[in-house]
C-alpha cells in the first residue's frame, strides 16, 4: 500500500499510478500504456487526446474497470480497482461509474426511460424521481421517454446515454468519443449537456476524443502519445489544442 | 465459392456441431432400429431354421383361425394320423407333436416365471427320434414317467435347478405340481442355443393331458428315408392323405421364419416412427440455425456480392455448407446407430441366443443414413439459402440488424392454407372419407404442426413471451423484463425454436389424453356394467386358460357367494355380407410354395372376438341394459349381440347369421337376444351351449369367473375364502372390482411407458434446438450484452436473463403443444365416439399435463445453462469495442 502515500490518491475522483498495459509477447509486444500516472479532479471535465494508438482508449478502459492493467494501479474514489474480483468490479461500474460510448449505447429492447434507469434497476434501487426529472429536463427528452432506441435519432440516443450516465449520480462519468457518430449540431448539444453537468451539477467527467472542438469543452486536456502523457493544458480552446497536437505530431 | 463455403464452415466448428446434433440423433435412431431388426431377424431365422432342420415333412389340419397375435390357430390332428403317415412309402419315421401353451413354471418365490410380455412357455411331448424332436438333450435322459420333465438350460439356470431336483409347474388340472427334472435341453447342434421361449418336455400322455388335448397332436412330422427328397415325400404324403395339409420341412421353416420377420418388422416400424419424429423436429432446428447464421453473415454475403459473386453462387455456397453438415451428421448418426444396435443386441443376448452381437452394416442402411441426413439438412437450408441470395451488395456497409420483419402476406396465406388444409385432412380422415384415412390424419397433423412454426407461433410469440415474463419482471426486475423482450423481439425465431418442442409435447399430450380417456372409459364401463363383487381371473396374458375346470362349482360352494358366472373367450369369423365385404378389401393369404394337400378351409370373412357365457347367471352379474328377447332364449345355436353392433351390420332378432368356427366349420347362429350395454370389446356373446361344441379345447376353459355375494355377506371373509381356494395357483387371481379395472387397463401403462421414453428423444432434440438458438442469439447480441455488463449487470443477472428467456421459449412451445395435443385428442375421441358411442369418453389427465409443462420448462432452463455460461464469460471490453 506504499502508493497510497501519493497525494493524488486522496484528492482525485479517479486516477492511475504507473499504469502499464502490455499486449502480446516478445517481438509482437506492444506497450499500450507505458507508465502513466494521472489524477482526475472532482467536479472537473477532463479530455484525453492523442493520435490513434496512443493508448487513450486503453487508459480509459482500465480506469473504468473494463480492462485490467499489466502493472500499476488505478482507482476510483478510495477504491483500487485491481483488488476487485469480477463481481465487485461489476458493482463498482454499476454504482460508481457512468458510461457514454461512441455508438450502441442503448439496449434496443428497452424504452428510453428504462435505459436511463437501467443501472439502478440492475442494482435493485429506486431512482430518485426528483433527480430523474431534472436530468430528463436538462437533456430535453421528456416527450421521448416511452420510445425505443430505434425510434430515436442518433443525437437523441446519445442524450439518453448521457442521461443514463448521470442518473445514478456516479463518482465519475467516462465518455468514449461520445460525439464521434453525430453531426456537429447534435454533437454540440451533447457536449453542452456534459459541460452543464460538470459546471452546474458538480459531476466529474473524463472524455476520450480526437476532436479538438470537443476537447475545448473540457477544463483540462491530457495528451497521450506512445502510451505516455506528453502534455497537459488547462482552460483549453480549439486553437491551442490544435497547436499542441501539431507540436506533438512533429 | 465452394472453398469459401467450406472455409467458413470449418472456421466455426461449434456451429457445425450444434446444427448437426439433431440430425445425428434422428439418423442414429432410424439406422439403429434398422440394423437391430436386420440382425435380430437374421438371428432368429437361423435359430428357427435350426430348430426344424430335422423335419422333412409336416402334416397338419387345413382348418385355421387367424388371430391378431401372429400365428393362426389350427385344429388338431388325431393320434391315428401318426400311423397313417408312418405307413406311407418314403417315411423313415413319423411322430405327433404337442406344441401348446398352458402350464407355467413356478419359481421358489411362488411366482410364475416370465409372466407378462416375454417369450412364451410351451409344452412339448418327448419324441424319441433325435431328428424329429425339437432341441438336443444336453444332460440327463428322456422323461420316462408322467412325473418327469425336461427343461431348457436357461430355465434351469434361472431356477438354479440340477438334475434330480423338483420343478414346480402350475397346471389347471392339479394346481402346482412338482415334477422331477430328469433332463436339460437346448437348441443348436450342441444344445447351447435358445430362442428365449421356455420349452417343457413331458411324456406324450402327460403333455396331451396338461394342454387339454387327449389323443390329439398339433401336427405330425415325418423324416424321409435315405435318397427321398422333401418334395418327393410331401408329394407322396399329400396323395395318400388328401384331407390333410402337407408341407415340406423347408416350407414349414420358411413359414415360421416369415411370421417372425413380420413381428420384428412391426416392431421396427413402431420404433422407426420415433426416428422420423426426431428428424421432423430436426428440420425445424436446422432451418432455424441456418436462418440465424445467414442473418449474422449478412455483411460477409453482401461483400461477396459486392466483389462479384452471383446470387446463384451465394445459394450454392449455403447449400454446400448444408451438404457437408448433413454428410458429417449422417456418418456420425450411422456410427451412433451402430453403437445403439450393438448395445441393444448385447442386452438382448441375455434372453436368447444371438448369432452375432455386431450389427451387420448393409449398403442399404448406409444409403438410407446418407440420403436422409443430406436430404433433411439441404431441405431445411433451402429457404434460408434463397433468402441469403437476396441480400443486396449495399448491405456490406450498413449496420447488421436483426430480422425483425413482420409476418409477410405470403406467410399468412401459406399459414392459413396449412391450417385449413390440415383441419380438412384430419376431418375427412377421421370421418373415413377419402382414399387413405390414416395418411390423411397423419398428413393433417403434420400440416398443423408446421403451421405452428409458420404462422401461429410468430403471431403469438411476442404477446405470449411478454405475458410469461411478467412474473419475472414484477417489481422492476430487469432480468425478467429483458428476457421477455428478447424472446419477443424476433417472433419468427422464437416460434421456430419453440415449434420443435411443440411437436414432441403435442404427441405426448395426445397420447396421455387418449390413454387417460381409454382408461376412464374402461373404468366407467366396468363400474357401470359389472355387478359382480369379485372376478377370478388369470394373472397375466400368458397364463391364458389357467383357471382349472370345476372352479366355478367350487366357488359356488363358498359361504356368502350368491351368483357365479364363468366367461370364456374365442375367435370366430363372420360370414355375413358386412363381414365378407370387410374381408374382401384386405389381401388374402396365398398358398406358399411347398404346401400341398387340402387348401385352407376357412371361407372369406371378418375375424372377431366373442365371449362364452352362461345365460342363466350372466345377466345377474353384469348389467347389459335393456334386452330384446330373453336370456331363456339363449339355447344351443343362438347368440346375444350388442345393439349398436347389430344395427351396424343390419342384424335383427331372429336372423340366422353364418359364422365360421375353426373347430366345426360354418354354422348358422340365430340372434336370440339384443342387449343395450356392451362390456369391453366383444359384441357377440355365445351361450355356453353354442360355445362349447364349436370351439377348440384351447378356448374351452373359463377365462374369468364373475362372483356376486349375498346381501349382507361379509365380503372380506368371502374374498379370504376365495383367495384360500386358489392359493396353490399363482396363475389365478381373485380381484375385487377395482383390481379388475386395473388389470384390464394395466397393459396401457406398459405401452405408455415405452412411448413416453421414445418421445423423450424428440423433446431432447428440441431442447438442443433451444440451446442452439440461444447460443447463436448470444453471439448476435455480443455488443448489447457487453453494454449491459459495462453498465453494471452482474454475471449472475446475465445468466438469469438467458435462463428466463429459455424458460419462456420452452413454456411457449409446451403450451402450444399442449393445446394442439388436446385438440387432436378431442378430434380423435369425438370421431371414435361417433362410431362407437360409449366406447371412449374424453378425460383430461390434469396432473400428468401439469407435470409435462413443468418438466419441459425445467428442461428449457437446463438447455440454457451452456449458452448462459458462455454469455457470462464474455469479455466485456471485447464486446463493447467490437464493431
């Protein structure tokens, strides 16, 4: 438990310490994460950026308890994920983590409302009706609740996904290219909700993206390349991000 | 294109296995029974050939009565015929043969050996001539006195008896009597073989006495002098004895072998029906599997089309896949069939000698297996293959979506046609309108069962699934809710999966309902029409004729007994116009080569059962309803007839009906009484004054004795007294009315047990189908399941979801089968009742049907175990990140 002395472990909503993820062996070995230490502050919106193969998705998957590290540690709140078995990890995802994926976020057989309350239903908990109404109002879905995903547009589907991620008041929400499949207008709406959830509701969000315009909604951007953190930027805007990416690319 | 199809196939071996299992099981059953029956009938034929190998000629009566049990009953020949035969030129030796059932061997436990449906116990007389005697003496000597017996080695082993020991034999003459074991016999050159039957060899006089045929033989056999052929000898004998039937030894053997082949053939047909049912079920499963696979391969197929594959090539690729699956399954099925046959042969060899326990593989069986395996698989894959060819190339870049299309118009039309056609076929079949009623009913049933998969199932699947899932989803439990929606999302798939189960359950339900109706009707009929308090009856079918003569008189002397009325039983042939017309429509037997002399004596007519009754007491022990005519009119040469039976044949009181008796030939029997309420199967009751002179000694024994007690008598004491009277005869039972009902309906239970066991196979195949569909569905829903796991569904919850889905499909299929089975049973009972009022009344076996539902649902959950485990073990990350 020597790493618990690291100050990041106590202040962040989630983070990684010397995280290493290796795929393959010998000649085919790939180090997707090569000693990443990072902490995500509570109540902030962080974007993780980097070129393809930089390890940004792997980092997010490990942080969210979807994948395990080869070495190093990841934590959410005061829980170290690498100490949990599958059942406990599942409970942690259900109760402490919200997810927004790039596509295929919703269960096709359930209505929008059922999709939103899914994690709580799985836990056998009653959703807080006031909070539910508030979230549904924010994402503007009040009149779509009984619809199935196939009856919603791509933008509406992502808004349902954001609502689901927020509904159980998780410690942290992970978003993996949440606007990757959307037109720019719908994408801006979804990013707007996420921004609002952080600023006005105090939610913590970590988003993986390769779109500088999307990253510009964040409070902080972390740049990854070849499995390492190579740069950070607070209060970013699109131009600075593009500049930074150009530097990294050259 | 071939290479692509094959590569794809072998890249997914598991799919190949699950698709093929249904075919493997069906083929195994079909070929297994074929192989078994071929080997079995070869074995028995060679044994029979061996048994009669010493006979050069057989001389017997031309007068026979056909029976429903296989061998016809033949009148006896007198003692004197032996000398007549012996006096003919070319005859080296002649002997009369006694070959009759009757006495039974009693074990140390006081019970009859081999009661029930086993091979018979037969009495033979000892013949000194080695060639003319049946069997070889292995040990000891011939019976020299009336108290000595020779038994076969298997019976001796079973009893644990040695030479010199006493063997108890139940006889009608003396009760159980001890005979001294003086010899042990067997079949074959060295006496080491056995047909399973139990021959008891006595002195000729004792044998004749025990089977009630004094101074008479069943037939006379002759051995030829050196240089005389069988044909020459038979020719000489038929000239010398024109009034008798003469057969060469070869013809006699061939006739016996033919009868055995027929029996084995019937068994084979009976068992292979279940193989066909299994294959019918398999068709649904294969169709379903291919449909799902093709949906899942949409992108791949579209890509092939985009790079230039023609529609034809796409169809061919799928069919090649089907041929390969079919071939592999056929070969595996054949191997399983061989194993099955070998296993059964080893089991059977414990009962009688089997030449080889290795089933002989014939080219015919191989062709059957391959033909049916490939045929069924390709047939099942044709529609999915054609559908796959309609995938447009542009689908290569779209999302792969589930087949959630509604029910097309053509499907509705076909479904409606199937239902209407099926009902019409069953209706006409049951009403006996049309060329082949049996095939009409069968075809109609198949049409309706297919309609379950085509139209009824898909229409009902979604609403029924949601209703069934409601209890599991109560209180907002997601697993139940998701399971219901998953079963409902693709109604055609759910319906096709459930339909496989529906078939098996339909058949089980139909049989259960019909059996319970038959039992209930028999129960009612006996309770309504039998007034007797006790029935003295033989313990089993094989102890026919075991009630000793004089028993009725003895019972009458028992204190508290009021009336005693014995019943006998026989076969006769009706020569009235209805009977002649009925018989003319069935093929007549031809005289086989090697049979000479007098032609068969029996005129064309319809065979039926009749009871022999004592008119003075019979109408006191049974309630025959209203009578036309009086029991006093039942004198010699008359009969009583059931009202319905008489009106069907146009018989009226006073009519004289020509009837053929095997013992006395054609007699004119007058209808003297018409009664209202039948008892069991026999519509004709002959007073003993008609019965006795006209039937063979075999039948001239009391088969049952009905007993009533005096008012106020202590019935329990009467039963104890009666039991005591028959205590030394294990072949005879004193039954109260309830026991009598059970003994009359008992054989139905044995039959039911066998049928349920065999139909279980169809249900097992259906469950494999459910497992298969679920596995493929799980694969198809990888992303979705990954998402569920990502947002917090535990492995347990996921397994539960899949188990509930399986349970819903299984219950859905079972309920459809239950409803259809009950409807079929109603149709059948209505049709039978319309023809024979009061014979069959509809009765639902509620408890049994509930058990069927619970077992099927439980089995569905078991079928889900593997797919559920696979789904739960799925790597979440791989699932959510796969595209």
